[in-house]
């Protein structure tokens, strides 16, 4: 064990309540769920915000500021936003590089965030169920100019990139592009597993081992986290803890129709981390580790 295990709660996601009925939508709901997750052991809170009239994601920095400040006023958790999922109906009108990262730039300029999502590659998004039914998916688009826009903003405001690693090549591209920005703070490599989507790896020990072997070549010493979408990550937690790998849970990542709350998901993940011999990190532990990395 190399240090305390970080636990992140991804409390909602781009999904509407038709897919994930329990997600928080309004600012008071988001703040309440974020605080509940922090009290249950999450040192990091990841969130999306919404137009409350439609329930669809918005990328208005002012809406993000209300949610982030609402959580940070009552706890010390690291709280950070998403980016529009370009190529899908969830993205709205933000399809350019500058448009996708405008909110992060403004939040960073105002000192309201410490981390930011940068996804270093594009990937076909299709669920196994939709494929069997003949329903087409979409391409989640992250052209290199978009990735570079995010990295330039992260470098400018000293934000840690949270790389979503949907496919192993994302690790290679993310590490190579990060090296082009000498003042970029240390990225976090968030390994994306899935049981419901037909990208990446399923949540298996051999898959985690493969990811870590590649990371040892491309980004030795970088912090690593298991996560995913449409996935039950719990069976992989013990092995992750044994390897010093951090953990993410929450309603964004859970299979659609999840009946448990964010608080319960965090409590269950925290219990598994402790049972596997890990110690939960406080937000100060996370910040300290990133400074030392």
C-alpha cells in the first residue's frame, strides 16, 4: 500500500432521470448529494449541472459555481465539473474546443476548481442492449485541438486533469500530449470499465493489470483510479486497493436504473476499501499526494 485510497463520488452524469431516476438535478439536490457523499467518505465530488426546467445538462459556469460553492461552503472536498459529451444529444450547442471548455476556464479563473475533465481520445459509444436492438450509438468526439484546449486551460489555472481512459490508447495519447505542457499539473488516470457499453474492458483483474502495465511505461508514478459507466465496480475494489489504485463510484457510473443512493454507493465502496486493508483519504491527503507526485 502506497498511501491512503482516494474515493470519488460521481453523483449524476449527463443522463436524464429516465435512465437514472435517482440523480440529483436541482442545485439544492446536487449540494445535498455532494455533502452526503463527502460525509460517507468521498474526498472528491464530480458533478454535472442542469437546466432545471428541462432536466438537460447545461454548461453555464454560473450554475456550476452555485453547486460547487454550495458544497465547498460546508466541506473540504475537491469538487470538479464535467465537459459536454460532444457527438451526442447530451452535448447541447457546445461543440467547439473553446465552447466545451469555456466554463472550466471561467471557473479556473475565479479559483473555484482544482481539477478538470480532459478526455484524451474519441470512442464509439454503444450499449450491448442497443446494439442487439439495432439502435445506433454515437462517437464521443475529442479531437486533438479540443484536448489541447483543455490542457492549455488546465496549465493556465493550475488544474489537475482527470483523464477518462475509455481505451488503452487514451493513456498513450494523454501522456504524450501532457508532456507538451511543461507546467501542467499532474493528471489523474481514471480507468473506465463497463459492463453495459461495448468499449474498453470489463471490470476484471486482468484488465486492471493490463492498464497498469501500460501506465508503468507511459506515465510512471501517476495516480490511477478505477471507474466506468454502466458498471458495477465493486468486485474490482479489493484488487485495486491492493495495488494502491483509487476508486470512483456514484450514480453517474452505476448501471441504469440503480435503486441505491449516492450516499449508499459511497458507503459500500468505503466499506470495501477498508475491508481490503485500505485507509480512506481525506481531501488534504489527495492534495498532498498530488503536490508530491
